[in-house]
């Protein structure tokens, strides 16, 4: 089958453990784009967290960002979809998360927002590898609630990072029991992501597929974490990285090498060669 779109998760997939893109992967993606196959980030990140990559990877034209809440055409500088959270829902979710020691990360399409004291202790929440990036790109108000109210209609996702997976699971259970209109997904080692109800990378990919003139059955999606699950279940060719969770491996039609050994290159060679 001639697949018509490649969608790439970033952390744990496109990026190595050191948050870089290998030279082999970069060249394989450049060659694929030169052949006319569109490529998209399919990530939980927002624009601000992509600062280094559009320059390094200018041939990746599209972004399914903030776990599907934002869909963007970088070449046309056009927002194709934007699905914000209600301010009251964000505030209630943050209040529920306060039952556990955690770090809150608020995202709009453009901004990444964290309290300065939380950036200082990111290691405690399993996020030390991101600390340098967060210091560079984040808005850092002392109190997140006023920032959320001042940006009504803009917040698209909230992440809660915890000291361990058990604390994360307790927060997720409380959020699920609250009845708030949220889609919940686990990410990283200790994070629960809160997106608008019904929102997922799969929904964002469906918007993008329609925009480029194909169906989800024409899409190859590659991922590693449970927040990639909806996307991989929806597309014609789901691919799991070698470092993927068991849930991702179960739905994958193909398992490739891990993110430190150019698994994306293997997928391109096998599916687009």
C-alpha cells in the first residue's frame, strides 16, 4: 500500500533519550519529504516546545500538537483546528490535583506555562531532562490561576507531573471521578495529561488527513507511549518503537528499533521504500 502521510510522536520516538534527532533519522525524513510524502509532528507539545525543531527539520510541514487540540500548517502559517479547555474546568482540575505533590504545566497553542519553583525541582517529578528547555521557553507566573483566567479560550491542555506513578494514578482516578469534561492520558513516567473531552491525537490526525486529501487508513503513525494509543488505533499502519509500552505494542502492526537506534529509519525503509 502507498501510504500518504507519516505522523511522528516526538518524545520517545523522533527524539533520542537526549532529546536530539539523529543524523540518520533526519536524512531519512528529508529524503521522504523530497519524494512528496507529507510528514507531521504528532505530539503532546505546543508551539513553544518546538522552538529548535522547525529550523532543524524544515521539511516537517504539519503539526498535530497538544495531543490533537491544535493542528497547524507550518508552511502556510495556518491553524487548521484549535480546541480550548473551559477556564472553570482547568481551575477545578488544578484544585483536584492539589491533593498530591505535583508540578502543573499549562499549555496554550503557543505558550508553555509553569511556576518558577516547579522548574527548579523538575528532577523530583521525573522531568529533569526537560529542565533546560523549560527554563528557556516557559512563561513563569508565581500563580497559574490568574494566568489561566487572563488567557480564557486559549488553554488547550494541562499536564500534572508527580513524584511517582502511584501518585499519578491517584490524581487520574480523582479526575475521572470528578465528572469534568476531560480526556485523560498517561505520559512520561509520572504524568497525566488533561485535554478537552473527546480530544486525542487521533482526532487531530483525522483533521490533518482530510486537509492533505487522504484518509486515516493512508496514514503511518509511530509512537511509544499510551498517549499515542488513540492515534495508532485509528490509522492504517500503526508502528511501535522498540521502547514502546505494552499497550502500544499490542495495537502495532510493526515494531521497530528504539528511539536511540533509529527506529524511524527502519519504519521508513520498510513502509515507504
